[in-house]
C-alpha cells in the first residue's frame, strides 16, 4: 500500500495550475444495482492507504463509525463508507484510506483502490441534480474517464461533519458577534453544501449580507456581473462587495486559480480574498499566500473565520477606484 506523506511537496506544485490528483476507489458491487461504481478523493486529503488493520469496536459511536484504529499511536476513527453512503455490498472492505483534513484524521473502509489520476479541474463538473440527490449530497463533482466510466468525487467534508463531534464549533458559532459596520457583503464560493451552510450561518451571525457560488467558475461569473454593474453605475466594485471567501477544491475552477484571476484584475484591487479550506496544512497556506490570498482560514472554525472577516471588513478602504 502507498504512503502519501513523502509526496506532499510534489503535489503542492499543482496549486495554481487548475489541476489535481484523485485517488480512485470502489466500495464494492452494489447488491441492488449489481454495479461497481468508481469514486474519487483528492490525494491532498489522503495520508495513507493500507490493508484493513485491527479495529477496536466501541459503544456510542456516531452512525457508520465502526470503531477506532491506532496509527502509530494516534487513535483514528474508522468509517464504513459503504454503510455511510447507504450502499449494500456483497463483500467486506479490504482497504483503509486514512484521510487528514481540517486537522482531523479519519479512516475510510473501502473495497479496493485503483490508481492515482491527474486531472484538470476544468474537466470536473458539478454532478447532475438526479445523481446528487441519489447520493444524498455526498457527490460534490463528477468526471468521465477515458474508458467512459464516471468517477464520483465525494464530499468528504460532509462525512466529517456527520461523523465527528462538532460541539465546540457549534459553541463557537453561538459566540460570534455582529459586525459594527453595516451594509457589508461577502461573496463566497464552495462546492460543499455543508461548508456553504456553515459560512451562511457565520455571516448571518455577523449580520453580513452574502452572495454564494457553488464553485470558482460560477464565482468568477458573478464577480464579472458585479464589476460590470459597478462600471455601468460609475462606482468601484467594492461598493457592492467588500470581501471574497473561496474554497480551494472546486470543480471547473479551483480556489487558487480564482484567487489569481481576482488579484490580476484591477477592478478587484481593494477587495480582500480569504481562502477557506479543509486543506489546512502549512504548505497549503503558503500556496494560498503565493497566489495573493490575504488570509487563510481552516474550515469548521466559524469563530476564527468571523474574526478574520471582521478585521478585513473593518479596515479602511480606498473607494475611489
């Protein structure tokens, strides 16, 4: 089985190129459909792949979390991914994918892994509504392989949100204070419905208006519309929008490319960009700053997000351009 730790530096070179690497895996043959679907997860979130190790069963675990395993002294919760997805399979899982994102480690039990595939984010699309509903919102993007198979890329943040204890984050959300300044608007882009919901909750607690987009490409379209409206009315773009919040991993256009486009366009020169990602490692934060991001905030940290936004939105802005 492959250990991914040593290849992090090599993978970070993909930032800003609108490319990603996806680990392909299977949950096994669905006993109802008789099909074996192909799923994918961004390699950035994969720490290690191994044969299923000993798992300690424990009572009172969240749904689909079957127990814990020790990874070099670190206790990692193990999620039966087929069970979580509501898929009945005829064979037991053979592989554990150890993931690390947003400072959390989780193990995903899967049937098998295939290979790592390098893709363009532009080739990864928003899933059709029928597919998105069938998988209960778990599929955040899809792409087609050369052999015509469809790869469903999972919203692993939803898995984390539904299997981890986020009591502290809920408490932090309740402690968010209203922003002193009025008439502030933030545009945010994220392909995860879980993340979008939490961002909305944070902004609403701050009494900040918001415009949302499901990926970088849609966010760029909305920014063009806003900039065009500002130009027509003889106003600077930051009259309509005062900050931009972007995820990193998104179909069609990722957050690195979106940030580079924003920072290279003088119409948005006075609007800060905050990267908001579950890829919270130092290397990813450095990459965000490298493409011009003004701040980098980990996901599921609403208090920290509100504090960063408050600081940026309260800064005096030059509205003459």
